[in-house]
């Protein structure tokens, strides 16, 4: 059973033999019997009795204190109106279907993917889109904004579409809406304009032929055969031996062709950046297979200015190096949880190459599926809203960095391979199309022998120019997980556009109660400052007087608060003042467990109360914050469900309608604000020509001199020496009809927060993962990452936002490499990976190579003359005519097939046999 104060009366005269002068009459709600009870307290406020009946209290003067207690009975709001005339001195009332008891649904509708089938050509209408989304409600789909005449369709598939820009809309049964832009654009039709074919000069590499096609957009003419230059084509992979973990390995082609007439290739360099496409093929006897593709680069082209014939050099790029030019959001605001594979596909779309992706990452969250067709990237999700300010290069780099992986083009597809997997004898991969949709899975042989020239099936040194370098090892590895610190128990207190429901006009997680505020309007105010795009707005211009709008949150609970921790409550407000007055009162309450109230000084009190701000600055954003420090923090209060209530009043500037009532009813003893800061106001009679007097409480023993000085009802020269002193006198605020008017035209509220301050300090915005390699080394390897698991901190789910998730929205926790018994966080795994890769003395080889095999970037060289050490390709320039490779390789020290990394000092690497 619990008793809740509804109201109380202080009797200023004797009513009968039981209800005596200066007695207190408490009206309480018993939540067990669901009845009102009347409790009588004596003049010293000590409990006396529970009464079963009572007289009319209005026969004598009294002072009323209304606690404004209310509660929800399912969807109905139960509240009380004090009534001193009849026992039990309050009337129970209800508001059926109150918004207060139907908290704004926390919108969880999200688009996880938009899969398009492009039209067959620019004139066709056979395009299609399939929208995949999630929500706890029933979803409807549309390609136009929802409205009264457009409720959408139940199917998530749209057909019969032509080229164009579209927006996919999804609305659930709660009225929540999300959207995502996409484009349908038929792949440009390219025709081969120039073609050059050649064979290798290397006799031992027999059965191979090569073809270079240069295609032009919308070209339909005959293919023009042209002669190749001295070196027909080289592909240059731009890795860096100084950066073993470089994530994006862009590649460029240098093509040499013979111009038989003057300006023969002039068109190549006068078109746009997507006018000409290079495709390079290798035929090993089984037909031409695409080896590499990219677009011709016009900028910076030079050629000999002389009579033909002459050699022309043509440069082409695969576009990976240009992704920094493109914003991830493409000018839109992206929202919703998306898989990492979908995010990667969005990044790669701006290469315009439409290549498939082969993923060879073996790090799976322990709840992921791990069959041969399963990949961690489609099973790992991230809130794409937090990618809006990044370029596509940044997003792609950060994803790959977290998985210790890199991306490059080879054999006409994108490869995404973890560094530690690069030298697997049989590299397992899952293949996805350019939209990130699973296609198939298979394996590919990666290792080539680096051996003496007199052996077969090998790559060998050429020109006697090989250089072996030893890179000094590191003292330690430090990985800094840079976190997006939001630190708010009520994240929806941001009042951002993505949390607004266009049908209910409420923000997710908030409810509204219009108490006496008929005629008011509310909704979203757009903002473009303080990193905010919206705020809650309520307009009281046409509301009845006195208007009050109650804005409240749902209840939420902290995971943990310790004895040395603090919490901070804050919010921003903007008051549009309508009529002149010296101040506006703004009331609020932070309630823990329904019975504990945060006080302005940071303490907690079980007496129901609201706190008041006396606002004197208008028409601009202001803020308030209250810190509840460890010595005042009530753990019993803050570890129970907490809610926030904001009272937006139209006119609450006066306390009483006569000087006598004001003086007798405004008690001050024990009031937390009774130190000179509290203000009160007096309205004589609400009629034309009357006035409002404004008072401030001061310490003093001045005698009453009405109306300038008034002693309060609980004045005591020794224990409570305070008096009210008149500050200002204003005309009564009236509307055009002579009725009392609202002083406030509108309120705007934003950034409502309750923050967790561990050890009374701001939470960390960076988590450091450190691993010592050798204390005798001087240099440290340090890098920053963006993607990672949610840190293992108390209340972390309310503190941070850039953490990886599973498909159901829960955070990832522990990971394991496929085939290895381990459970680590993804960044602990990365830390150990780095540590194993940077021991004392890392070998780097630079050389010119050749061989009786074709070497590709995905290959790994096994040095047969040095204990089968594996070398991973870094920089690589391939001359196909001569089968010559200008190569930079770095020793690889890990393999997924080996044991887990040795955390005791890394005297061995990940794999037995590599560094045994």
C-alpha cells in the first residue's frame, strides 16, 4: 500500500471541535483501497488521526496547497480537484484516453535495404525496387509521401519503373514514417570503339593472350583495331609498405596505343569523366576473362605534338581513390540501421563500375551464422544516421579498419580480405552483387611460390635488384575507439526530425496533456543551430486562459549509479512572450519511482513538487541544468524508473487575487527558494483597470506596510525572518475582449537530457585498447577507429551511439575467428592482430619479379628459400607484355588457421610454422 498526497489545507480558524485553528488537513490517495483518505495533523504538523467525516472548511479562512497528483489507470488519466466544501475535500476526475497515459510510441521503423533492378535502358519501364524494412508495427510502403489520399501499399515491391530519382517511404501502424532516397538509372550502354590485342613476350608463359577494349558511352559504330605501344598496359596498385593496414588499395591503368593519324584519340580526352571505359581481358585458353576495368582520366593528359604516327598514353582509374569526393548521404539525411555490406555497396556505387564484391573476412560475432554461405558483413548493422557527415572513403576505410581488412580490384571484382587471411592456401569468400545481395560462395587459391628461376610454377626475382629491409618493431599497439558521446537517458529529448511523427505531431517517447489549453497548437519547430534540426513547439496564442500544456516522457531506468557518481538534468527553452510582464514562470519536475522529486539544489524529496524557473529573458534560447552530486544523490530515487514533466503555462504569473489572501497563503518556512531568489505576484481582481503587483522575498524583519511590504503567514522574527517586498506594478494582462490573457505566445523545448556523470565527471569519449609488444622498443603504433562494439561501461547504451549491432538492434559483444576457439571484442581482436603483425623486426622485400605464372594482387608469395615465409602484396605494378612485376611485399605473420594470438608478449605469431 502507498499513500500519495493530493492536497492539504492549513486551517486559519477553528471550524469545529476536531478541525482546530492551525491544524493541517491532508487529503491522500490510497492506491490499495483506491479511495481518498483525510489525515489530520496538529499545529506542529504531527499526525493526529484519520477522519471518517468532516465539516465544510470554507466557514473559516484556510490556505490550500495542491500537489497536482495524478496517475494513469491503463489509458485514462486520474487526477483530483481540491474541494474544501465537502468531505473528503477533493474530487476524483478522469480524462479518458489521455495522451499522458499513451506515451508517444518510440518509433523503430527503419529501412534496412533498398534493392533495385535497373531498367534495361533509358527508355524502358521495367525497373523494380524491393524495400526491406523493420518495425514492431504493420508496415505500408509508398514511393510518394503518405497523405490522406495515399495510404501506400502492403507490398514492399514496386515494378514498372523508369529512370529517375525516387524516395522510398515506409509507415507503420503507429504512424511512424521513415524514408530513403534511391535512384534508378539504367546502366549506360557502352560500345567498344577501340581494341588492341597482344601476346606476352615471355616464352615460358605460353597460352596467354591479352585484349584492351576502350568503350564509349552510347557508341554503336564499328570496332577500330589499333596497335599497342611499347608497353601496352600496366596496372599499378597503390599500396604502401609503411602502412601494412592501408584499407583502400586503389589501382590505375596506364595504356599505350599508337595514333596512326593526327589527333586520332582526341575524343578520349574531350568527354566527361564517365564517357570512356577501359576493360582489360586475359585469355588463358578458356576465353577472355575480365581482369581489370576503370574509367579514362581526361585531366592532365599530354601527348606528343607532332605528325603521326606517335604513341599516346591513356590513364584510367578504378575510382577507389576518388571516393573522398562523395558524401555518404549524397545530400540526403540517411536514417535507419543498415548492414555493413549495404553500407559498403552504397560507398562503391560511385565508382560506377557495378562490380561484384568478394568478402573474405573470417571474424564473426558469436551469434552470427557461420556456414560457408554466411558472411559477417551482412549480419552486422550500424545506425546510418551517424554516417551523414562522412565521405564514402571515410566510411569504407573505417569499416575495413575495424575488421583489419582491405579492398582492391582483381579479376574484375572487388576483394575485401582481412590481412590475416591474405595468405590462406585456399581463401574462402562469399560473393555479393553490386547492391550487396548474396550471389554465391567459393574458394580461390592465393599462394604462389617465390623460388629460383630453374624451378617450374613459380614467381622469381629478375634483374638482381631485390632489397630486403627490416622494419623496426613497436613498443606497443594503441587503438583509440572514438565514440559518439550522447549521454542521455532520454535520447529522444533531442527532438530531432527523425523522431517526429507527422500524424500525431509528437516526438517519439513523449506524451502531451492539454490541461485547459483548448485552442493551442503543437508540433515541430525546425532549427539549424546547436547541432539540432528540430525542437518541440507549442503555440498558446489562441488557447483559453489559463492554458497549461504538460509535456512528459516515458519512464526509463539507469543500469547503474554508484555512490561517487552524479547525474545532470538539463534542457533548452525558448519563450515567445506575448504581453508585458517582468517574468514568466516555467515549471518542471524530474520524478524517480513516482515518489522522489529532484530539487533545484540537486537533492531529492519525497514531497510531490515542481521546480520553477523565473524567466526574464525572452525570444532567445536559454538553458538550465541541475547537477545531483554524490552527497545529494538519492540512489533509491535514481535507480527507479525516471520521468520528466515540463509544464508550459500561458499565464501563471500571479498567486492570489487579493493582498490579504497573498499575505496569508504564501508560506515560506523550509522552502528551498526562500533565500531571496523566489518571486511571487499579486493580481487584485481580474477586471479592466486592475493591476498586478510583483514581489520578491527578502530576509528582514520589516513591519508590514501594505502594499510595499508584506510579512508572510509563517513569519517569525527569530526562525523565519523574511518579508515580501514590492518590486513592480503592472496592468492586468487582458485580451481584446477584456478577459485575462495568456502572457506567453509559444514555447519551444529542445535538448532535454539526464546525463550520467561517473565519479562526478564527464564520461570518456574515447576507449583505449592497448597491447605491449616489447618495452625495449621506442615507437608506438597508434590508430583511431570509428566502428566497434559498445564499450563495457555502466549505462553505455545511454552514453554512446556508434556501436555495431545485430540484425535485431541489440549490440554486438564477442567475436571469434572462424575455426578458432576464442571470444573477444572486435577491437580486442584487432589489437591482438596488430600486435602479432608488428613484432621485433618485420621483413619487407622490394624487387622486380617475373615468372611462368600470372601474379595478381590477391596472390601471396611464399619465399621458398627462407623457410616459406609468406609475403603479402603491398605496392604492385604489373607489365603484362613482359610478365614483369615491380613489387613491394611485407611479411605476413598471422593466419586464421593458426592458434589464437599469444597475449603474453607475442614471441610467436598467430600461426605455428610462420614464426615458430
